C-alpha cells in the first residue's frame, strides 16, 4: 500500500469510531499524558490544536494550563513550510490561519525549544515512525528539535507505516491503553 492509501484507510477507521468509545479513549489518553508530563517534570509542552478526527488535544491543553505547564501551539508558515510555536494561555486566543486551521495568536511569545513536543500523525509504527498528513512541517521541525517527543494516539493508530530516509521517530507513544517507550524499543532492536 502507498502512504496515500494508508492515510485514507486510517482516516476511515478514525471516522468510524463509536462516539462513546472515542470519548472514553480520549479520557484515558488525557490521564496517561498528564501523568507522563508530571512524572517527566516537563515545564513547557508544544502541542497542536485539535483536528476533527484525531484525539481532542483541548482535553490535555486545559489540564496542562491548570497544572501551570507552559503550552505552545504551532503556526505553520506555508511559504517555507516552517513552524513557530506560540504561547497559548486560553481558548480565547485561538484564531484561524489562511487554511482555516486553528492557531494561537501570532503575536504571542514564541518558544521552539519546548521540553516536550507532542507530534501529531495518523499512523504510527511500534518503533515510533509516523505517517502524517503529508505536509512535512513536523519532519522539518524535528531535524533541529532537541527536546523529548511523544504522540497522543488511539490504539487503533498503531499500524503499518512506510519509513523514508528523512523520517524521524517520536520517543514515546501515549495511547488510550498504555504508554510505550518506543525509543527503548528501537535501541533494543539495534
């Protein structure tokens, strides 16, 4: 299967999830992620604002703000395919970019060196490699990012991926069922 076909299959899977089961899974992801962030003593987190079919990141963002963790969300710069992470302190600060994607205020302070970066994606291998939506924004950003990385996903999102030379894996997969240290899995396979 091609990346495009794998993407389409996963989008169908996510769209067909039972609403009540999805809500329960999101509660579990939020609880696991909050525990992970607290135990890791992360002071700043980069996290995308919610996309319709993926995990609703507002659940965790609200909790992080209550925990006094600094939250930064991305703004995509379509001209050069780069991103900057802007401080987010309230849902009221959210606006839409030129492609109608929710972003924090472009005037908010920038921090591209957060302690933990939550990397979005559609499908993840058990080793932490991902297939996103194909824009390449996170692939570019990760080439210079030095902090920890994790992804918040439904367990259904672990599956077949196609790994290309420029793909960089995340260190941790946080699912509705458990937390996987996939960096350790990769190191044990070497």
